[in-house]
């Protein structure tokens, strides 16, 4: 018979994982609806794309600050703040008509990005190490499953009750989660009374905002256009100034010395490439599903059904999360990351060689999901084991920012490849050689991740290598 403490730990893990899934939904829930947004909100296609960009922007900019505040002043408190902003944004977008309200609502939803790193910090403080590893694996898996489910649920929700229903669902579920967090999750010990690094936060905000705008809007402004190059230069200069400031500050927003050395730096680089593979799986699977059969690889399924081809991948991530946790507990995070990245590389190679049928797409996508389950479970576990307890949320927040930037790069590169190598049948889709090239590049990302995993040093707590 399970003790009360074991039941409570299971509930904490389940609730935090569910919160992580809800927040990851927000980034893809609007993606399938973008072609319809101009008519639904009386705007242009270029402006409609800001509904994606603004959520990424607030997520990237807000996460380092929110997670640092969580480590300093209370992780449950800042978890409630992040979830509350997500709920508020959802209500604004659902209640107030017009594009402006939707844009404000989507911006507030982006603060939900901090939920996963804060949740990881809570798990490391509130539950046993063995269950914390499982919880971290599940929360990491929700990043993949939530983003996949967003593509699946968007169409049915829109058909059922219109665009407001999409936002109301996030608001209602998020509100219930806030009540459960307040009722069932205790506050974790904080890192003391250090002052918040306002100058570091301002510099990082400018740097990340400029970088994300250059990446996400470059396809509209032109990659060699003046706005893109100006923002890229501003980002680079500001990042250098920020790093110099952080190295001198007694209580920095992010400990640059730790972040730039092993094992944190190689883990974050590996995270970038692994996340690129996850988003490539989403983007290329959707491309194969929607493309006309005359392209040589297209399945030509209905838009509403295209996301269903991602369900096997999403389910694989969740089902394998407990196994990934066992591998981490038994063999260490480094070997779990190596296994996951190698699986991703092999899966994309399979997809490059065998495509053009529903079965091959589903199998290939599910295999990528299996690799993501192990890789995503390993990376936050490795980071958590490598930093002091009062910096867990901050360190995982930086990792979350890197993964968000990776997703933005994947989307921008995908749009660039479509523009450069379109299908002769329909320029909105990739040519078959371009699809093979993209799948091959995604496989290479898995290989790069595996190389970094192979040379990782064990964390200071002597985790099994």
C-alpha cells in the first residue's frame, strides 16, 4: 500500500507535467490556423504571423527573468505568476474581439514558457531524487507532446466553436491548474535575499529581442535587408556587453562563468540541435501530410487530419518518459542523451530513405519521438545535477530559452528552404530533393547531439556516466 507521501509526490509530478503540456500547446495551437487568421481577425497575412512571433518573443525574454525570480523569491509563487499570465492572456484573446487583443493575449501566453524550468526546480526540491528524475522526464516529454497536440487540436477546436474557443480552452484548463497548484503544491526553499540584476535583465532583453526578431522576421524583411542585419548586429553587441556585465556582477541574472563552461555549455549546445530535430519532425511531417501526391512524396490529406500523423510521435514521447527516467537513474543522463540523439539520427535517416506512404511517415515520426523522449529527459536532469540547488530554475530557464530559439531557427530555415527549393507542382511545398536534404540535415543534427553527449563530463554529483 502506497504511503501518503508517495501519493502526494505522484500528484505533484502529474500536475507539473500537465502544466508543462498546456504551456507547450500555446506555441503550436495557432500555427495551423494562420492561413485563416486574416479573415477571422480582419488583418493581413504578414501581421497574422506576429501571433506566433510575439509568443516566442515574450517566452524568450521573460523566461530568464521569471526563473531567476523563482530561485530568489519562491518557485511556486512564480509558477502561479506564469500560469496566471497565460490564463489572463487567454481570457483577453477570447473575450475582446480584434487583432490587437489577440496579439496582447498571445504575448501574455508566452510567459508560460517559464513553467517547465520552474517546475523542474520544484521537482528537484519537493520530491525524492528517483521520482524527480521521472518528473523531469515527463515534463520534458510534454514539450514535444504539447507542441504536437497543438497542431492536432487547433482545427477541431476552431470548427467546434470558433477562434474564441481555442483561447477559452487554455483559459479554463489553466485556471483549474492554478487552483490545484495553490492547493496541492508547497513552496520550495528560496536562494536567499539577493538583489535582482535589473541591468543584466535589461541588456538580455534587448539582446534576445533583437535576435529573435532577426530570426523570425528575416523571411519577411529579407535576410540581407537593413532591419534584419541591424537587429543581428544589435543583438551581438548587446550580448557581449551583457556577458561582461554578468561576469562582474556579484549576483548575476545568469552565472555566465558556469554557463560558458563544461558541462553546462555542451549540454545547452546539444539541446539546440536536439530541439531542432524535434521541430523538424513536426514541420516535415506536416509538409508530407499536406503536399499533393504529384510532388512524389505528398500524402495529400485534409488539413484537419494532418496533425493526426504527429500523434504517434507525441504518444511515444509520453509512453517512453518513464523508461527514460529509469535509464537515467540506472546509467546516467549522458548515456540517455547519447541513446536519444542516436535514435533521432537513425530515425531521420530512415525517413530520408523511406517516405511517400502513411506507414513510413508514422513509423519515422514515432521513432524521432522515441529519441526526443530520451534526449529531452536527459538534458534537464544533467543541468539540474550540475548546478547549485538555488540556481536550478535559472539554469533550466536558460536551457528553455535556447530550445525556444532553436525552434525559431528551425521554422525560419524551413521557410527559407521552401522559398529556395520549391516544388514545381506547388511552390508552397518543398521539392522532393529538398525534402530529402531537410531530413538529412535533421539526421545530422542528431549526430551532432550524439557527439556532444559522448564527450560530456559527469556532473559534480558523480552521476553515473
